[in-house]
C-alpha cells in the first residue's frame, strides 16, 4: 500500500514493464495499491492502467 499516488504510479509502470503484464493503480480508502489485471474486480476503483503492449 502506498500513501503517495506518484510512488504508486511509478511502481505500477515499472512492474508492467518488468513483468510484461497489465497493471493498475487502485484506491483503497485513503491509500493506493498496485495490482495486475488478472486480479481486477469490478468493485475496485481503478485510478490508472498501465499496459506494456501499447
């Protein structure tokens, strides 16, 4: 979990490029988390998506 949105975005981009999977930054209360697209659930609030193939 991250308190700063910029740190979460940097980690999501790095993870997407390293693993070559789509990642997302989601809001969890006042904090942010990074998940892969496989873990996405429709109840999550997606802030940003990173797709290494585009």
